[in-house]
C-alpha cells in the first residue's frame, strides 16, 4: 500500500516564502509523477504543479515564475518552493502521486493549509 505524506505549510505574509515537502512510500509501488493540487474555500481542487521522474514539469499560469517544483527520485520526495506568495494562494494544498502524468487515480496526501495574510 502506498502512502503519501506531506509537510510544510503555515501562515506567511504577502511576498513571503514557504516550502512544502511530499514523500511517497510503501511496498510494490511505482510512482513516476508527483505534484500538488490546491483547493481554496468554495473553489475546486485544481492541479497547480507536477513533475515526472525524468524532470518534466507542468505549472499552472497562476503560479508559474513564483513556484518551483523539484524531485529527489531516490527518496520519492518532491519539494515545492513557493515564493512571492499572494493572498489568493491561500488554500489547502494536497500532494498527489501517480504512475502517469496527466495524473490518473492519484494517491493523495493528507493536505496542508497555506495561509497568506498580513
């Protein structure tokens, strides 16, 4: 059974930075893509960034040039560096791991709250 555990998040002022981490673990699994979705209050859960083990990345326009995803293949761990955060980035961020990209039936992390407020 595969588990996805994420950490990071919290409260930050506008213009600040945060880093999220996400690790996939378990036996008999193969993860080739990891990424983050986010869901703001009253909104849908949308994919904002993803990366494959060969280094291919996808960014939503709303986070491009501010967020950077990276992955340590040996550790099955992805990192999301979020810079120049804005109030509209406030949401619950869910890590997802998948065999493929686009993600199909991803395995979800527990979610972490990111709040951008002065």
